[in-house]
């Protein structure tokens, strides 16, 4: 029988992570799209690193950083009484780090696709950078905003290596769906494992179908006379 608790925890984790990612990804993507500085390639490489770095490697280094025996983890523990290892807040922070490129890169591409003439026209009319961002840039990159948000949300749903390293498998605290699936396979409960896997498969397909449908509709509207 499938336990609903991992699904509830997974959705909670994905929601929290996506909201935080949206807030921090917009300024990062804006800066990378419109700024030019010597360290820009370094920042882009750091942001994109989770795309190619094995999740277990990222999870290992986050585990070391969050450990109360280390400088950063010890500082959080002593100063804020906050522990990030084997806790839900630790999963949220880890998910934000791991899913960051899945939101930043679509946002960055959305910014770059906006014609510079449109931005210049906004400045000519006396609009500042913030007004231009809110009233010109964001409305014209809705497809990128939706795509990045959905992909980051879905990516958090499917995380395994990072959440296993940071959170382990604590019921109703860190045992998300991917971990529950792993536990069922380890226990050779293949019926329950198949149920978890099937739900994740259907969800992943639905997410991709949604993204491609949205992109197709925006493309059709863009080229419609």
C-alpha cells in the first residue's frame, strides 16, 4: 500500500523550494543576461554545476558544510539553533542549490530573447530599470517564467541523491517519494515500489507535456500575423 505522507512531504518541499528559487533566480538571471564582468563565466559555471555534477557529490559536500562539526553548520547551530542535516529545512536549502540552474537558465534565455529595441523604448519613455522589468520584460517572457518554474518544481519532485545524503529517510520529516521508492526496493516490496515509480513516471510525463504545450502556444502566438 502506498503511504501518502511521502507525497505530501514532497509537494511541500517542491513548493517551498520553487518559491525561494523564483525569488533568487530572477535577479541572478537578470544580472547574467544584461551584465558583463570578468567573473561572469565563473558565476555561470557555478550556477550550472548541478546540471553535470553527480547528485551524490553535491549532497556529500553539502552534508559536510551543514554538519554541526564544521564551521558553517556549527555557526548555524550555535547562533540560530538551526540544524540542516537530517531536517526538512536542510532539504529545502539543498533542493534550492540543486535545482537552481533549472530555473535560472530558462529565465536567462527569456531575458535575452527580448528585443533590445523594446527595452530602449522603455528607457526613452522615462521608465527606470525596475519599471522596465515589471512592465516590459516580465510580461514578454511569460513562457520562460512558466517553463523555468515548472521545471524547477518537477526537478525537486524527482530528487534522490541530494536528499538521501542530506535528509536520509525519516518519516514525515525527510522521507520524500524518491526515498520511499528506494526503501521499498531495498525491502523487496516491489508492488509498493511500482506504485511509487508509476506515479512519478506519470507526473514527469505530465510536467513535460505541459511545458512543451505552453512553449508551442507561445510560439504560435508569436508568429501569428
